[in-house]
C-alpha cells in the first residue's frame, strides 16, 4: 500500500509539472548559522534567498546583536517545529501590569522583507523585534513571543493573518498593519499595548495587564469576543470607524473609547472603570452594561427597539 501511495504521489507531481523536490523541506539547525546553506553564505544571520519550505531541526541562538533568520524572497514557509529562537534581550514584568525591557540592539528573530511569508509552531524570545514583516499577505500562527522589545512588528505590511499568538512580557505586543486580521490570541503584561495598529478584524482576543491599552486600534476595525482586563490606560481605544461586539473590559481607567469618530458598540460591558464608554457624537450603542464605573457612558446615542440606523 505504501509503495502504491508513493507511486501515486510521484505520478501526480509529474502530471502537474512538479518534481518531488517541490515537496521537500530544507532543515535549518544551529550549525546552519555558521556553515551556511544554498543561497546563504556562512555566518549569521541565516539568509533565505530561495522560495520554499523550511523547518527548524534545533533551537537557534544567533551571535549577540544579530538577526537569526532574514527572508528576502516571497513564498517562504518556516515551521519552527516547536523549537525556540533566542536572543539576549531582557524584559521584566511589572508588579501590577506591563513590562520594562533593556536597551541596546539585539537583532530580530525572523525578519521578512518579502510577501507571503508563513511562520508557525514555535517560540521567539529575547530580540529587539521578535518577528518583523514589511510586506503583504503574511501568516503567523501558533507562535509564543517573550522578552522582545517588540513581539511582532507588521506595521508596514498589509493584509496579514495572525492566529494563536501568545505575546507576554514584551515592550510592545503585536503591532499590526493595514487590513490585518488577528484571531484567538493572548497578550499579557506587555510594556505598551497588547494589540495595536489599523486592525480590520480581531476576534477571540484576551489582553491582560498591559501598560497602555488592551487593544489600541488606531482608526478602528471590527472587534468581536474580546476580554480586556486590568490594562493600565484603557481596555479598547480608537478614533473612528469601530464596530465592537461582545467586548468585556474590567479594571481599566477607561473601558471602551471611540472618539471623536463613528462607532457601533453592542452586547458589551465595562466594570470597575472611571469611565465605562467614551463615544463621539456619531457613536451608537445597544445592550451595553456597566458595574462600579464612576461614569458609565459619556457621549454617543443609545439605539432603541425602533432605531435601525446609526451614522
């Protein structure tokens, strides 16, 4: 049966003009950083100049201050395979929230200047930037990042997808770009905001004990199912074009702020805040709740059972 299956795979690949090499993964190990590989001269960083699939075979620790992996071509997938890429940056969690990170230049764990980069399944710790993505249509999933000055910087990219990210005790958590999407991710005790940037879609988010905001969305986006707890400045913040549904905020000075622009807030609650909801004159809300807030709602318009429009 295995022989027949192998023959079928080979026949299918040949029929579509592919060789069996197209399915192979290049294995990257610690020794690759010193000896190099195809398209990459010896020495750190490991530079990927050929599109294809790559997989870690060991943990990676680059020379102090160097990047670990640089990607310069589109269509690269890196599977960390449960391994860790480690730099020498340090961050310390605060006593109540946030984190403080050391100075200096500590390189980047994985830096991509090309589109369609996929990074998955591992850990990146101790860099100036854990992951840097400057182009469009990237994907990062099942990655844990700690003790980086910035966990993920995708602020110059467009249309990337982030899933199952854990960013804890970094300077910044995930700094997204235009039209990015973030799903099922956790941001804990970061020195600025947990999740920030021009986010078009964020769902199933937990953001706790960050120094600034749980989510700081710039000019807005769509947020669904978020728990934003004990963040130092506020739970959620944007200036315009925000739609929030099933967002719960606890223990921040300001719960949800969308001002001065347009917002729709529904089925959401803020507890134990100085001000629960801060909305501009174009903001609308429906079925919101608040408990132990000094001021529950500031600004905005309550939608009634007969109202069908907002802006």
